[in-house]
C-alpha cells in the first residue's frame, strides 16, 4: 500500500548481507520474482505455443492472469533493442508461481543484440541464475552465486557472445537435508 514503509530483506548488502541460508539452515530464496526481459529476436521455436513461428510464451509467466500477448517473446529482429541492464544485483529471487514454474534471477527471452547487458550479479536464486531463451544479445561480466539449478542456462537457439562469466555453486543442502533451491545448483551451465 502507498503509505506503508517497504521491507527490504537485504538493504545493506555491503555491510550486512542476507546470507544464502538463515540461522535455522533454511534457504533465503524466493523473496521476490526476478527480472524478465522479452524481446523480438529469433529463436528456434516452431508454433507449438500457438503464438507464431519463432515465438514462445516465457517460462514463469504461463499461469492464468498473464495474457499470452504480455508473455510472448521472439520474432525476426536479431538487432532488437530491449534497453540497457547494467550494474544490477538480483538477490534472493526465483519465486515459484506454480508447481515447477519458477522464475530465474534474470530471464532473457528473444532479446536482440541491440540490447546492452553487462555487470550483472545474481545471488541466491531459487532456480537458474541467468537463462537465455533464444535471442542474439551479447553479455559481459556476469556473476551468479548460489543458484538453485543452473548458474547459466541456454535454450531455444541462443546465438550471441558471452564474456567473463563467473559462478559459485552452492555446497550445502537445506537444514532438513532437502535440496537447496530447485535442484541444489546441480549444473554450472
């Protein structure tokens, strides 16, 4: 509500960061959704989603309440410009919208090489740190630490250049012995 003071779970990441696990051994993930960027660059999709060849409905937003037009990505514009995302830290994200339908820290779906993506950190995400669904965007200086599945994931014919990627895999399970995040960070890429 407009007059309430917002709660920041990790409001001082330099001096007092929120750790991957809380004092009871539970994971500090899924505190919010993540960042999803939808572009119009090519993918290798057919028309299985019913929204046109080379287009898809982005993972994580496929539940009722999101019209297909608001969750569609892909197209025929390899130089698509979806803006600039630079010097951003995405922390404790990856909310699960439905069973097996969770958000990545950063989702780049059909994003073209006219877009600038650099100096991005994803810290303690429930599912993948950064995932590309097709597209042609070139990215530099990416850091993912303690992702619950893949640190970096590439799908649907991604065709770009990635430089200077650094990942730290989780080395712990939740306090009760279950997986950390969606799959205990079982893959780097």
